[in-house]
C-alpha cells in the first residue's frame, strides 16, 4: 500500500461517509450494554481503532475508562473532539498506530477491520500496543450471513472504497496469525433497538422489525456481524 491509497480512503470518509456527521446522537443502549459486557473498569486505558465520531468512546468513558481513539477521517475526529474534549483522539491509520508498546488495557475495533487496507498489519499493531493481559474486542462481518449468501444483501456503503467479508473461521485464522486467541464470540444485536427499527425510510419499518426478530433465532454462523473477544496468544 502507498500513501495515495490511504489518501483515497481518507477522502471517501471525509467527503462521503462522514460528510454530514454530528456529535448530537448519544450512545445507544446497545453500546452502553457492551461496555458492561466486556467489564470495562474505571481507570483502564482503552483504545478504539477507527473510532468515528466517538459514540462508543463516550459509552466506554461513562464506565470510567480513559478513552483514546484514532481514525483516518479528519472530519470524524473533529466531531469526536467536540463530543469528548478531554479524550485523546487523533487522525491516523490502523496499520501504523502512534502509541507506545504494551500501553492499553482494552483494544476495540468495531465494524471497521474489514475496511482496512492491510488487515493483518492492523491486527499486529493492536497486539503491539496492548498490555500482556489486555482484552481485544473486534466486530467483523460474516460471509456466512444467510441474507448475504442468498444475495439479498450486497454489502455496505463502504464497499465503494474497500470491504472484505470473511467467514468466521477465516477471521479467526487471521487473528491467530497476527497474535490473538479468540476466547468467545457472540452476535451483534444492535438492530434490536428502536433507533434502528424506527429510522427512515418508514416504509421499511415492518421489514426491519421482522429482520430483528429473525436474527434472535438464527445460529451464530448465519449472523451478519459477530463480536470476537480475544487475548494475546501465549508466546
């Protein structure tokens, strides 16, 4: 990858994906619950990679974490600064993190790894900046997603710049090669919220409600996005 590749990605996120971003939206119930699920403790140093406008960082900060974030989008970081003026957030790329070795207690990357240009390198960087007993929470899309396999879902807006969708076994193999061991996995149920179901266009309200209910009974291998809670692999 060269500098021009990253500049193209930055331009997409600044001018398309985050062009109308604002920090007015508060962290969802899902994010607040997620902070409790991974047991964020007061005083822990947390790094969110591809932090966007900072909704997850805000949720983590309310659990007492010292929050840090990095994102390739200047626009996203501007909004994140407005939301969390006392946090340490900066513009940068996941493949070259501007942080010291063995510094963070918690590393998160939620719905973003699949868009990075060099995904193995990004995971290796996560491992480098994490303490020996750090927790890693990584959310990635699953190629086994039933709707995707049936060609009823083509991907997200971000596929215009890059989007890699792997099966769960392939994601786990990537993590393993980069120095992580997966301890547990669970489905992403963020759509089980009134924010997701009741959003525009309203003609999709019933289909979204049906989809949310169906996801509750699908096995993990059929789910769209899956959380991976990881630790550093033994040396």
